C-alpha cells in the first residue's frame, strides 16, 4: 500500500470534445488538510467524483487508500457533496445514524454515535428535532456529522462553507481542525481563499481543468515579490525612486486621513532601504509594514483576472 492516501497520475476527463480535467497529477499526504482550489467550472467537483469512482476518468490512474477504486474502501471514506440536503421529516440523530448504518455500522452503535456526535458539537438538545426545523448552520453541521459518523480516515468535503454565515463558517473551521487533530486526512474544495489560507497544510490551484500550482502557502509566496504597505499624507515620489522599488500603487483603504500605498520590491531588497529613503525625504508615515502576498492575491495572479469575479460572492460571504 502507498504511504500516501491519495495519488492521481495523469488523469483526464473528457465529455465529448471538452476536457473538464486535463492531465492532472497530485498526491495528498496522510494526516494533512489539502485544499483543492479553483474558480467555478475549474474541474474541482469532476475530479472529486472521479476520486470517488462516481464517474470514471477518460485516462490516467487514481489510487485511494491503496486501492485503484474507491468502492472497495468506501467504508473508510467520508464524502460531503456540494449538492446536499437532509430528509426534512427525519430527526437529526436519526439522520446521522442512518448514514452511519449505510457504511456498515450496526444500528444500535450508529444511534449511540449519533447522540455522542451531536452532544460533542453542541447539538445535543436538537437530537430529536426534525431537520426542517434546524437553522441552515445546524443543518450543515448535521450533514457533516453524518459524513463522519462511520469514523472514516479520509474525508472529502466539496465546498463545505457554502451558504454559511461567518459564525457558522468559523464553527465549521474549528470542526475541520479537530478532525485533522484526530489524525484524519482531509481534502476540501473551495473558492473561498480565507478558509484555505487558515486551514490548509498544502493546496492545489486548478484552472480550466489543469493544475497551476501544488504546494504550501510559503512555497507559493516564494514566487511573489515582497511588498510593503505604507500610509502617508505626503507625495510618494521618494518611495518610487528608492533603490529596489518596482512599483508604488494606491490601495483602496485609508488610515486616518492618510493615503495607503502598496510598494512592490525587487527580490532580495531590504525594506529598511525604503524606510530610510522615506525619512531622508522628510515623509510622515503613519504605517510602514512588510507584508506577504495573501492566498487571494496568489490565486488571482495564478489563475488570472477571470478568477476575481468568481471570488466576489465568496469574499462577500466570508466578510
């Protein structure tokens, strides 16, 4: 058996002449949270469905938990699909127990697990509430608990944060972090960069069915020039003339009455040289901060301007 719970090698999926996924290769390591990132239509859900053997690849190979197909090891996998819902008239505990029993857990044990999970994650008093009476956040949590009730070692979560308010998004982040701490391997797809930046050990960026990046946030940042955030009420010409400065652009935010600017540096330039240039010119600075590129910045730069519009709804939701 491979030490890596998931390996894709040169996987392609075509629908007629359209390549939804093209020559995709990546691996997920045991015990990590792996982000599967991309704008809408990038091929994320198609890839997850191939991993689960819901649809076959046109070409290439997939190995999950040492098996060439997810079907023989499905009892070791938990899957939360993007299109989801609960049986409205079924009670919360019954729902969780039902899905656990479908994965081979004896009925009595499934019921006990459902009660324990609901109590552990703050829903004990709603165990006998019908799903139709639950808030959206509670229902989302019940669906995730149904995904883990059979104690899977590998979790696949497709857009788990969709439709949740910021409080429930935070609660779900905590739950995912707890599941990782228990030793589970987790892959989740999202186009909400804030969640991926906080949670993921590594991530893959997919665009138009092709891999654009795989690695850690620090590895992604290494290919981006360092930047400064500077706030001042003065003209910024001295900054633009400072040694090693590539560009100075106005930022939308302001601090007090001062303007905010992003100063992009050449690689290897000491930010203190820019600070000295500002002081030598007699500039008044209310803020001078060395900052790294955010995952949002990296994503847009890698995927392209089209991704910016795809991220707008997610940014509004996570604000």
